[in-house]
C-alpha cells in the first residue's frame, strides 16, 4: 500500500511492525501443537524469527519427520506444553478439546494458551483456568501463504484477540507472536474471540463456501435444464467466477464493475438483487442467529460425536454433482488449472 491509499482511520486498531516488539517472547519457549496448514507455518516462522520453538505431535504422527527435517524439535503435545510458556493450539478445531485435556494439568500459572480461531473458547468447549492468558493470533490466509509470504519478506494480515489476561502482558505476548510469524508486516487487526468466531462462521456459511457454491450450482442447473450444454454452463457459472473474484480482490466491487462490459454491468445491477433477494437476506439473518445463539455450534459438535453422518452424506452428494464431472473433463482439456500454473512456474525457475 502506498501512503496515499492508506486510510487515515480504521474502525478498529491495526498494528504494524513498528508498533510491535518480539521481546516478550524472547526468553520464552513456544509449543506449536500440530504441524498442518497453520502449524508448520507458525513453527518455521517463529523459529526463523529467533524464538525457541518445540512442536507437539503424537508419537504416531506422520508429520514428525517433516518437522524434524526442518530442524525443529518435536515432542508429544503434553511434553511440549509442559516445557512451554506459550502453547499455540493448531490442531483441527474438532480435535482441540481432546488435546486440551492432555495438556491442561501441565499448563502453569502465567502461561499463555493461544488459538488461531475462537470456536472452542467462544462456545465453551475449552474452559482454561483463570491463571493463564488466553489469546488469539489468526492469520487471514491458509498456512502455506503465511509461510511463503514470510520467506519472501512479506506479511500476511492477521487478527489479534485477548480473551483472558492473567499476567497483564497477554496483549503484548500475542502481538509479539503476530510479529514473529510475519503478520505485523501486513497489519494486525484487533478483534475479540466472539467477533472473530461469529463473523468467520457466518462468512463461510452465507457467502464464501455455502452461498457461492449454491449460487454456482443453481446457475449451472438452470442453464442445463433449459437445454444449454453443460460445458457452456460450467464456463459461465463456475470458471469465470475466478476472473470476477480476482477483480473484486484487487479493487473491490468498483474495479469489477469497471472492468466488465456495460451490458454486464447493467444486467448485473438490474438482476442481481432479484436473484439474491429479500428472502435470501432473511435466510442470512436466520443463519447468523444460529451462529450467535450457539445452534450451529451444538449441531456441529453433536455431528462430530455421532461420527459425522450428515456431513458424510452431504459431502457425497456434493462430490457427485454433475458439475464436478463436467469440470474434471474440461480442466483436463484446457490449461488454465493449478497444474498448468505449477508447470509454468517449474519451467520458469
Ligand atoms: P490442519 O488440519 O491443516 O492441521 C492439523 C494438524 O494437527 C495435522 O496436520 C496434525 O499434525 C495435527 N493433529 C491432528 N490430530 C491431532 C491430534 N489428535 N493430536 C495432535 N495433533 C493432531 O489444521 P489447520 O487448518 O492448520 O487449523 C489449525 C487451526 O488454525 C484451527 O483452529 C483453524 O481454525 C485455524 N485456522 C486455519 C486456517 C487455514 O486456512 N487452514 C486459517 C486461519 C485459522
Ligand atoms: Mg509451562
Ligand atoms: Mg473458518
Ligand atoms: Mg460472459
Ligand atoms: Mg464497464
């Protein structure tokens, strides 16, 4: 961002490298539990920022050798937590309550328990004792980008929240961690566990994952049912979405409207609200209410306890939608996919 287009005022506090200090972590040991998407990125970035890191993984974990090959120390989650002053919980959200049970009695007064998503704290699935700090540092991107950006000297925007401050230092410790993984290079926004959890769930349900896939499938089905070819329907309703989203990502809705034809702009402006109408808005409000009152959380927790029967069924139905087969065939014919990008990258380097 250039100076000119940096907004003078945010509705919330944003921290950059110059307002953050890693020294609150300098004499401390950080345990990173899990070595998946976020775990590997946090562990490696912290390590390269000079922080003492120990990775916590089960004896049977296939990630052990990967972490060790990068020069990281690996212990069991319980051993790592016992040794650490800050425990960063980066195992899957559904597994966290179980892992917390393994480590709770080795957490000492004044230690920090940290998360990258607020679900388990906000919905009471983990209830830490009063004498530990409870913080959140949540990069707003998948782990491989958190890692790649750090390696390139760039940052990944992130969120910082303090749920419980037992030492009076929780905020500074969280900010130090955010700096050490590279987030303050891009900007770290202050939030709360409640706000992060509820907006994250609402966003993925109503817009990003749920809303968009339903829109794509219904658009596709409408064209195919009217006799148009599945290939044309796929291009128009799924493939071109990337081009539109790229424009919105770069310059908001305005950049997208500016870049499409005036016909597309007029058609979109006059028809969009008829598709996603007042009824959709009421459903969004309902979905938000279920997030806020804990209905969704209870449903997902019960679903996991029962071995995920509905999840498996819905996943199966989604995987078998005709659009998936059409897409697989088309992506094999044309060279715009991920595979093609990787080949291009490999050829360039
Ligand atoms: P992941 O599924 O990629 O990785 C989890 C890792 O946990 C596995 O690789 C494994 O090493 C380990 N693991 C699994 N079961 C375990 C067990 N029983 N005991 C010990 N270790 C176990 O998870 P992720 O996507 O990195 O998510 C971690 C946290 O980060 C979650 O709270 C998630 O909400 C949050 N988060 C994820 C993203 C993202 O884009 N992936 C972005 C922001 C925040
Ligand atoms: Mg300790
Ligand atoms: Mg989420
Ligand atoms: Mg078109
Ligand atoms: Mg135009």
